[in-house]
C-alpha cells in the first residue's frame, strides 16, 4: 500500500515535471507538420519579398544618424515605441502593435497565450489596455533583457490602405473620433458647405489626407502614425516582420517560432468583416486630387520602402480605366 502510494506520488511528480517544469523549458520551433495549426510552405515569392524587406531594412538602418537602439531614440519617440510593444514573458515574445493591422486579434492571441483568455474566438469586447503588459511598464533593466532575448515581431500593411481603414472606421463609426478629430478637420479644411453645419461625421477622405499633411508624424494619433514611427524597426531588430496580406500564415509562423501550443491559432477573419482592399483604395485614390496624394506620400515613404510596398498608381491614365 505504501509502495503503491509512493509510485502514484512519484508518477504524479513525473507528470507535474512533464507538464509544468518541462513546459517552462523553451521548446525549439517545431519542425514539419503540427496537427492543429495549419502549415503551408511559404511561396517563393513571399520568401523573396521577405528577404528584400530584410535587406532594405538593414541598409536603411545602417545609415548615419539612425537610432539603432531604443536608448538612442529621443524621449518622445521612445515613449511611443515602448507603449506599443506588448510583452509576453511565458513565450518570450515582444509584439509591436500597429492599429489597423489586426492588432485586436493579436491582443486576443496574446491573452490566450498568457492564460487570461480561454479562446481566441471568445466573443468579448476587447479592452485594448487591460491584462496586457507593455515594455513601457517595465524598468530599463527589464526592457534591456527582453529586447535582447525575446522574439520580436511586427506586422505591417500597405500604408495608404491602413490610412483608409482608419478613416472609414474612425470617422464612419466612432463618435469620439468624429468629435475629437472630425470637427477640427472640417473646421480647418472645409470651405463649402460651411463647417458649422458638420457634426464631424462627414469628413471626406481628401480632407483627412489634407489634415495628415499638416500633422507632425511624431505626435500623430497612433491610428495614422507611420508604422516606422510606432515600431522603430531600426532601434528594435525585429526577428520577424509579417504582413496583413498574409496575416494568418505569418501569424501562425510566429506562433510556431515561439513554441506556442499547436491548438492556439490566429483567429479566422469574421465572415462579416470586409477589410479595405486594394481595389477600394484605388477607387478612393482616384477620387482624391492627385497632387494631394503626391504631397502626402513622402510622409509615409519609409513605410513603403522599408516594408517593400509599391507606390499606388495615381496617374489619370490608370484612374480612367
Ligand atoms: C533578417 O535576416 C536575418 C539573417 O538571416 C535574420 O536573423 C532576421 O531574423 C531577419 N529579420 C527579419 C525581420 O526578417
Ligand atoms: C500606371 O498605370 C498606367 C496605365 O495603366 C501605366 O501606363 C503606368 O506605367 C503605370 N505606372 C506605374 C508607375 O505603374
């Protein structure tokens, strides 16, 4: 009886070791197929793009006067950066969130990884701040350690597509933005009909772009601040840069790399969700004064070049088609 107890106890201990302590040991990225998370080989074209992005980044960041560490950044941009990097200690992951690049779904996944949420599909109103740890919450020493040892990830999106998505969401749906930004934009840039008649909910895309032109990119609202400015890819040597265009595949790649349990998958896009597409963007751009787009592009040119996006074609010839 005693013997039996010992055996049960020790096998229990073994189980605990297996489940608990061993789980703490960092597992190497799984190779080959894993049952739950779907795996597809990355198309060659994607690998090429990734390599181009990687080299462009290294080149651009190799230039003089570029801050190559978090501590070399001026205080303002550093604060912005540290407030945008979410920490997951369990899987040693740092994720720089960019609004309008699936960041709500990423936050969900991070909460599941942390055990604070049961499922990535849980239907809940996302509280964007609670239950998440940001680098800004930690001491300089803790930040240093994590930047050095954790897997650092950033997701990017076509810059103007991201702006259009922010525009449609914020001015189309969110009262707070209509009042805080919409009214101001109309007051500044609308000539006809009189701005006084507006509730800030009828900002046109052109008015929005006109507004961005006058904004300081270091102080902009995070929804339209350039990705470069938010996540500082020269100051933080990201291990992986995923794209919105290949969101699920890239996200699952990250989950592999950090050794996340295979049952945790990046959420599927909701059936009702209609993201802004290239075609929609093209439609908007063709209905925007060409000069305005041309003037605005330099403000987002770092995002275009570092992340290897081609500039939109806004020639009248192309728009006539
Ligand atoms: C760039 O390439 C290097 C060397 O292959 C790799 O270690 C690094 O993770 C890559 N970075 C990104 C963002 O893909
Ligand atoms: C833009 O579209 C026009 C018409 O299709 C084409 O002739 C032109 O080469 C394109 N420009 C660029 C930069 O892609």
